[in-house]
C-alpha cells in the first residue's frame, strides 16, 4: 500500500454542516491567505500543492517583463550584431507589429492566439513583410525562452507560409515609356533623380545620399561612386556611410547622356548633394514624396483628391483622362498612361543591361547585388521570356547532334 503523506504545513480540523474537514492556509501572489479544505489528509495535501503551484505561476508571470520592455531589450542586444540599417528595419517592424498590439501584455501571458490575432493586419501586407514579422516574433520569444523569461513559447508552431499578399513580378519600363517619362519631366525637379535611376541603376537611398565629390565627370570615362546611403528617422534625413551590403559599395561607369545631365546640374547646384532640398541639405521623407509627386500628378490614373467646400476639405475620387489638363493646375497635363516607382527605374536599368548582352557577373557588380541569385532571377526572366530566345538557345545546344 502507498505510504500516506505527512503534511509539512500547519493544518487543523473544522466542522461544517456536521461534516469534519481538514483545513490549511496558503499565501497567494497578493500576499493574502486563502483557505483550502480536504475531507482527508491526502485531499488536503493535493489542494495545498495546487494552490502553491498557482501562486508560483502567478509570481512568475508578474515578474515577467512586458512585451514592450523585452522587445526593447532584444533590439538593444541585436545592435551589437547587425548593421545599423538592419536594426532600423527591425525596430520599425517590432514597434509597429509587435509592441503596438501586444506591448502592454506580460511576456508570460502571451498566447499563440494573441499572436495570431496581432498578425491579422500584417497578413494584408506583402508576403515578404509578413514573413519577416513572423521571424521577428520567433526570434524574440525564442530568446525569452532561452533566458527563462517564459516557460511556454507561443511561437512554437507559428508559420509564415501562405501569409501576406503575393508580390507582383516587377516590370521594367519599355523604351517608349522611359522616353516619355524623361520628356515629361525634362525641366522638373525629379529629372536628375530619374536619370540616375535609369542610367546608373542607383537605389533611392543611394541617389538621395549622393554627393558631388562622388561624381567624377572630368575624365574620358565618367562614373559615380556609391559610398553613402540615405534613410529617415521621424522624417529627418540620416546619411550613413554603412551601406546595405558590401556589394553596394561600387563605382559605376555612366553613359554620356547622364554625364551631361550631371554637368548641367552641377553648374546650377549650390549644395554638396546632387539631389538636395532648398536649403542644400538631403531630402526629408516628406520632401522626397513632394519630389515624386511631380510624376504622380501627371499620371492618368484614378486617385483620391480633395477640394474645399464651405470652408472644409471634402475627399472625392478623381478620374483623369489622358491628354487633358488638371482641373486645379493649368500647367499639369495628364500625359503618362503608366505608373512609375523609384525602384522601377533601377529595375529598368538592370533589365536593359541584360537585354544588351552584358554578362551576369558584370550586371551583379553594377547593380550592387550581394547575392548572384537576385541577378540570375532577373536575367532568366529577361533573357528567356521570349519564345524566339529559347528557340535560339535550343538550336545551339543540340546542333552537334545532327552532324
């Protein structure tokens, strides 16, 4: 027979409604005594142990930091191991998608359902954003589990598969679209930015950080040197010498048309930056949006607009027609029947290099791709998306068999 347990706590007996019970006291997490009863010593011991276990769990949970506190600590720990630009990306996503919905909760209180609900709005964003936020959740809670901050990891079965909105394949501008775009903005502020994107393939952050000292024009082979990157913090521009990757640091030979454009711009410039604001400094995020708006407002696409009615602004949908003049600006004509993004300029540059027969390794260097897979994915789509190109490749591959 199993040995009866001898209680290691004080207890006594009490009679309730004519029945005798064993009784003991347990102090809970709020430092209040609670009473446990048992018809037998064994039942009393069991209930006493359960009450103590609940108290320990409550105390552990209350000692657990909030999600906000631990996320901030985790980001600080990462700052020693990742690039500044990577940390900026981590911080933005953690603040927006983890701290905002769950920051008030204790780490030990967060359940898998809490995280799944927090990820619902993220699932409406791109698949890449959804995947990266999932990874951040896992990294943060895995770290907390390793440090004994939590005993149960709610991200254990979290999966990023199938989440987010699939991104469309990036399309380059056609020759006709590129020519029309340049003609449309020839004397407008974004012209130099667009030229650098189309003819040098620079990223947005590389263009907005480019200084004249990195533009070499007085030589038989003009080129630009990529040495800095732009980003903004709370709308304030920050120029960094730490680039996205090691491969981003490069010297790019430029065609004469871009060199001539830059010579003209340099003669008029009073700033050390190639693309600068009115004070000669780098653009804020708001100023960049205003710069790009010169292109957006000339695009014939439906969009939201607002007008003043009775002293108040009222929103409405605008449906511009190609060729007509803007209602509120007689100098603006809707001449572009396609949308343009800053990255599309760079994609067009890379696509044209491949179409012109430039070898993939050279394209990889000029584009500043650290991973050749990125270059080769674009290469394959450009080079072999036409049946005649595939036919030529097949004929060459099997020609010797017929001899």
